[in-house]
C-alpha cells in the first residue's frame, strides 16, 4: 500500500514539474516580447521576423538558482523608471494638496495660480499638468486649464477640503504631532 502511494505521489510530482516547466516557458517568451524595447507593448516598431538562424522561442526556463537570487519578479529598467515617476508624482500630489490646504486656511486665498505653485514647490513643468489632472479626476481640486494645457488656477473642492494629506514618515518622528499642530497653543 505504501509503495503504491509513493508511486502515485512521484507521478503527480513529475506531472506537476512538466506543467510548471511548460507554463514557465510561455511566461519567459511573453516577458521577452514585452521587454524587447523601452516602448510599452504595442507602441514601438514591429519586431523583425526571426531569420533562419535565429534561436527558437522554445528556450528552457530560467534555473531555480537564478530565481532564488532575488525573490521579486525580474523588473526591467523601464519598469523601474515608470515606478520612480509614479512615486514622484504621488509626492507632487501630496505637496499640492498640502499647499492648497494651507491656502484654504487663509480667507483671502482660495484660488491658487498653478504655474506659481509649481515653481514654489519645485515641481517640473512637465509633471505639473498630469499631477493636477489626476487630482482633478479624483475630485479633490478644480483646475482652470490654460490655453497651452497647463494648469492655470487651482482650488480645493469640498471633497478635497475633507481629504487629509498623509504626512511623510521622514518629516516627523513616529508619535510626534505634525509641525503645524505643535506650534498651536
């Protein structure tokens, strides 16, 4: 009985290894197709057809040793660059919301000039428009767009006024009150 159970388990393990190898080989060819260039898939020039001496796409999967070196999935330089841009824009959104919250406290300044705010916060001109568009799409701010597609005037919406901007962990130690609240008596 034990020998039969061991034989069945070995057959199932071998079948699992074969299926994993086939799925992994398909994954490797898909990843290789996507990572072919810096352009996102479908936007770059068409890839040339492989010639008669070109290697087949049925190459063996990466070894387990190579995968164990880094448990995260392999990420190309373009993906890292995109993630860095997204993180920067999140910081820009937080900075814009903080500035608009500060402006909303003063009764005379409800509307803020977008170009001046971008310069004051050090946000690049090319990043200001997508950042404001994202905040506007989320319903946090109203944007009066200029003729050249740059944000002209910015103002908080009621939803944006209710939205609190998270303080960065590096700006204040854990458990400490934000700097604006410490100054209040």
